[in-house]
C-alpha cells in the first residue's frame, strides 16, 4: 500500500464508528436532547459485542451491540424525558455508569488480567470492479460491510429528516416543542425514540470498534468517541451530510498522525490531533444562529 | 464480598495513613473543582470543562516551577499557584467568550476544550516541557522550593488541603451574604427575571461565574503539581474534572456541601484502588456507585420538582 492509500484507509476506518455515533447523536439532538450518555452506549456496545460474538458470530455481535446501546438509551430517556431531569447531569452520570459497569463486568467475566481475548471479526467486503481502482479502490471499497452501511445511513437519514412527516415532527420537537405539542405531535414519544435510536447507533459504533477493528475489548476503549460524536454533530451543523463530512475530517486528522510519524515531519502529531476540535469551535462561532436546534439541552 | 468492603474501608477511612495520604490527598482537587462546578451551575453555566481547566493550571504551574525558581526564589510557589489559577480561568474564558459573544453552548465548547487540553499536555511532555534526557513523556521534577510543604514525614498530605477548605468557606459566605453572590443566585434561578430588574448585568455575571469556576479548577491543577506529582505527565488527573460534577451534584450545589461530598468520592476512589489490590474486586465498581449516587440525587430532585409543579397546578383553588 502506498502512503496515500494507507491514509485513506485509516481515515475511513476511524471515521466509521464516529459516523455511526454521530448520526445517532444527530437524530437525538434534532429532537432537542443532547446525549452526553452516548459515551456509555458506545462502551456498552463494545462489551456486548465482545461477549456475544464468540458464540453468535459477527452478526450476533452487532445485534447485541445495538441492543446494549438501546438499553443505555432507555435509561437516559427515563431520566431526561420521563423524570424531566437535567440532560447534562443525567448524561454525565449515564456515561460514567457505562464506563464503570463495563470495566467492572469485563474484570468479573474475563478475570483480573483480562485474558488475551480474541473475538471473531468481520472480513472486508470487496466491491467488485470499484475495489480494483488504483489508490482509491483498496482504501474505499475494501471495507467491512458495516462501513458501507454507516455511509449509506447518512443519505437515508437525510431523506427521513427532510422528506418524511415523522422527520418533520422530530425536527419540530427540537425547535419548538410547545408548538409541536399543540399541533398534535407526541413530543415525549419522539424524544424517547430519538434517544433510544441514537444510543443504539452509539452501541453499533462500539460494536465496530471490536468486530471490525481491534478484535478485543479493553477497559475504556470507547476513548471519548461518544463525546467526539457531539463535536461531529456541531461541526456538521446538525445535518446528515455535515455529520458525514465532519466524521471524515476527524478521521483524516487521526490518520494524519501516522503520516506525520512515518514521514518524520517536524510537527508533533499531538498538535495535529487538536485540529478537529479547534475546527469545531471555529465552526460553532461561524455557524449562523439557528443552526443548532433551538431547544437543545433545555428541559421544558 | 465482606473482604472487598473491608478493603474498601481500610483503603479510605480505616487508618490514619489511608485517610490522610489517600482520601484527603484525593479530596483536595475534588473540593476545588467541585466548588467551581457548583458555583458555575448555580449561575446557570454548564461548565463540564473542569478537567481541561485543571490541566491548563497544571501546565502553567509546571512551567513556573521549572523555569521560574532561579529568578523568583521563595516566591516560586505562590507565583506557580496564581499562574495555574489564571491559566484555568483563561481556558474557561475561551468557552465563556464563545457563549456570551457567539451563543455557543458551553456544554459543547468545554467538552472540546477538554480534548484540546489533554492533547496539548501530550504534546508538551514530549516537546517543550519534556525532561532533558527525552526518554519519558513527562517533565522534570520541580525544585523543592516550588513544592507545597507536607504535614510531616509520615503523610503525603500537603498544605493544599488548607487552601481548599478555606476557599470553600469563603465562597460559601460570598454566595450567601454578598451582593455578587446574590446576583449569581438570581441569574441561575431565572436569567430573564434577573435581566428584567435592570440591576443585574446577566452576561457579566455569567462570564464571571464561568471564569471563577475555571480559576478554581486551574488552582486544583497547580496544587496537584506542586503538592502531589511534582511533574507534568499525561493522565495526571484520573478524571477529577468529571468527578467534580458528581461532587457538586451530591453537594446539592451548596459550597459547604462540597466538603463532605468530596470526602465521599475521594474515599470511594481511594478505597476502590485498595479493594482491587487486596480483594481482587475491580475498582471500576466505584464509578458505578458514583454514577448511581448522581442518578439517585438527580431523580429525587426531578420527582420533587414534579410534585411541586403538580401541587401548583392541580391544588385546590
């Protein structure tokens, strides 16, 4: 593989889980809920995939990851929607709970040392013809199936949000819940659904980390990806296309660190890693007011 | 089970050494960051960036400790502490400006700034602040003159605890008895009502509360470097800035409540380390208990608020 090929491949690899979690968070935030607990969903998805994949195979692993993420979403929704508790505090607690619980359970299931655990991983799925294209082919079209699905999910969500009645209602819930309620939209039901959907995708992102990348579990392996998803949604200005581009930006910055190291550029890769966050802050400053859902993070 | 609980107790409150060198040493940064988060939340500022602000303070204190002692002599320590506090305030200031001038949600911006701060520390300990041999990703140790004195040879407890406890009492008094404290409470309780009185400069109060919480977190970082680690390295903080949120919530956002609340969490984390070592029970259970505590408090607050609004709406005419 040439340097360019490996950068592209690394970019797609890092972008995939971020894109899944980011699209999930996008749907949640469009309903007016900021889900800091997403980090908990990612790590729970990772552990569920690790436990389920050996007996059930890769597909079973992904399914368990989705279910585990959704379960975290149910907890978050109970506090935020049913109890009307503060979103930020509840989310912080849910993230902490997910990180703690998975760490503890992993210890209890696999022993203190965490045996050299390997999980079946998904093979790459080569798209005929396209994967033969020089440079681009191996990087873009020899990916695990889940990567393609993540990238196809973005246009699907765009269609849902902007072309369906339910999508319109969901956006109304995030922009003006009182008006939506008056118009007959079941606001709470949309919020609960959006939180559970977003968290399930967060769980799937955790599944990707295990089943398509590392092949094993480590305590805290979500490494802040649930939080990065929140950045990605902001950088992508709360649109599916934006989230897609933003996750590639984050993927690119991560991939650049290998280039910087490999080519021996006089630039510390730690500084490269800060770029997407700085870019996100700049994007937030430049974003027109109204880019974020008006009721984001508010309890009505 | 019993042996795990015994180890938890022994490692936190069970002996004078564990209590002073484990629990109290951990409680110092939790008191300061928890106090900062409590003040910010009371003013309606959701600063979840205490972790980044703490790191900014640690960097500034390390830089002063390493490079300033020749010139500053015995003034090195106070200058390092002040520099750390100011760096924390400056780091929070970025998010404060973004919120007040550009309407950027501080939840998102402070979260971003946590990542940036962590990456910058990684860079500094491999670059400008790395120890001269360039082997380990950490700074050199700061000289003795820049260190906070300890309470004796038999304990790791240092004078930072005095600074933290005094600040808790000062802030508690300020918030309850001064005009500035009243304005903070007014803005947090109802910003539009505070604005409508024409006597409360809402955005200035918000900004100040934000900067002040950053100041406390920065000071926590500076005290951690000058009192405990004596050097800068990655993972210097085991998530103090996040536990701070739990500390503030369990304290009911009351400054004085931060003292017992910080002790509970410090004891829990300190004891959990011992529990893992001596009884083989994973320390991560401590995080589960912490999260459970926050959710319980948040749930009770939410249920009470619900009962109150039900009483207000559906009570007898």
